[in-house]
């Protein structure tokens, strides 16, 4: 790559590389080994409800075999997942068969032809012993490390993990930038980092499918110049659900679009096509309720939630704004259904509602779009197709244009049509 005179070439960080992982043992003692190219410093702790072990590391490049960790566990480990939980920090989360004790956690230097290895040894314990290891005071694992505290030397020192809420979202305007009066559209590719989302038959995980679509939709919207587009994530990073909502509110978003791809277990039959969800306290059907419950557990999948729950203000004015926001959300959902129908197959019931946490901003119209089913062969062919992605992103962009047309007209002196403020007839 050519470098301009007087400029230094950009040096990419040399992150530790994880090349392989394996489990050994039985239902009483289980060992996990992670092969690395250099020693790292890490922290391990146990969590309950459900039983998990979490390992926090500095940012690691995971070059592990496809499907590892999800194709069945061993001993005390049902499954494990891994990934970037935020810039500078990676995480491995183990789903357990029951309560355990971390008997040993260490990093071994390379020796006898073996690379450096992170070794985690788990032992079965009873409920009472597990509860004592957590501590009677219920301390947060961020400040107390139940089970064991581990260290190993790396040149840059221990990993520093900051809460995601401290980070600026992708495409956010710099603090000193001139005001941008264009409507803000927040695109929220679901899952990311340690949370793969759905994955069927060894195909591409949901987090990659929805990120590719989110970026395509961003590019399509930015080409118009009408909007400022903010991504909740633009790489393989885990963002907690409440932080996704907080990004939309902090940016005074005019619209929030969360992108996902569903999957249906084989025993539950076959389903196909895109579905558009809006927020409701009562789910429109059992499938919508099941999906919302699954999506709302995303923070648990990542191990621990690094942010405080937002405080709901029990105020009648806020309630009125929420009701009006839902009206705007439902209006956009209908527009979106109409524009998407010629571009992509829709579910037999394309408009549904459920209690998705990510849709709960009281003053931002929000929808969650399930692009299709990764468990359906025809849908999966669409989801990985660049031609389908461009066609469907174009259809969604048209719906956004229609929905925000009155907001854009404020440049001509009209009042903005936004929750809580009605435009003049």
C-alpha cells in the first residue's frame, strides 16, 4: 500500500491469536484448553441463573474451527461461545450443566512443541458450595471475582474493559462537530461478538448476515444525503440491548430499525419469509412471544450485562409519548411491509408484536425486522445473496423515505412530525 510523503504507515494492532480449543473430562471434572500464539492475562468467574463460567480477555483474534463450541459440549460444559464483547475486550462464555467450582485457571507458556495455552479446570459442586463461592452479599462480578482470580503476564498489562455505554456508536458525530439537522436513522444489526445469534446447518451465523445487511442499508441511505445514519455496531462487537436503545435516544433518532434473522427448531415445522415486529406488552402470538424471550436473553448470552437498567419514569406524559411512539412505529411497519413485499418473500403473517427490550425507547419509533429464517433453505439462500441484499435494502430505504418525508419537510418551515409533537394539517 502506497504511503503519502511525510506519513507513517498505519500499524494494525497485533492481537493474540487463538487457533484451537478443546474440552476433556467428565461430569465431575472438565478441562478447557485454548491454544494461543502468546500468553494473555485474563479473568474468570462463575454466574448463576443460568449456570455459566465467563472468561474475560484482552482482544483476541479467534481463528477456531467452524462450529466449535456449538456442536455439543462435554462433561460439565453444555456449549461455549466466544467473540469480541467490545473494542479491546473478548469473552468466552460456557453454558454449564449445573453448579461448578473453578479449580484452576492459568496460562501455560509454550513448551515441548506446544503453544501457549489457557487452561480452565472445572469441578462439580453442590448448590450450597456454589452459593458460598458467589458470596452472600451478592457482589457484582465486575468488582469481586467469585470462584477464582487469575493473572498471566502480557507485555501490555492486564486488559481494561470499559462499559459499552462509554463508547460512541459507529458514525456518531464528533463532540465539536457543527449541528446536523438531518433526521437520524439508527440501524441496529442484532447480536455480535460473543453472541452469534441463530445458526442453522453450519451456515453463516446470524450476526454476520444481519451486519452485512445493515451496512448495505446504511450505504443506500447515506447515498441520498437526506439522513444521518448511525450504526449501533459496524463490526463484530457485542452491544448490550439497553445500550442499543440508549444510542437511539442519545442521538434523538427519528427512527430505529433493528435487523435480525430468525430460526425455527426442526420439531416445530417450517416457516419462511420476513416478519416486521413492533413493541407490545402482549405478544401477537406464541411464536412472537417465544422470539422476544429469546432475543431479550442476549445480555445473558454474553455473560454479564455491563450497564445499569434504565429507570422508567412513571409519569402520565411519558405514557402519552409512548402511546404516540407506538402509533408511529405501527405506521412505519405497514409502510415497510408494503415496500418489502415485491422485493422479498414475507411471512404468512408479516406484521407482529411482542415485548422486545430493544424496541422500548419511549420517544423513538422502532421496529424489529426478521429478514427471514436461517432454518429455511430458500431464505438462507436469499440472506447470503448480494443481489437480494441490495434489492431488499432498496425496498426498506423507500419505506424510510416515505415515513420521514414530513420530517425532512421541516427545512421548509413545517413543524416536525415526531412523537409528542403533531404536525399542522
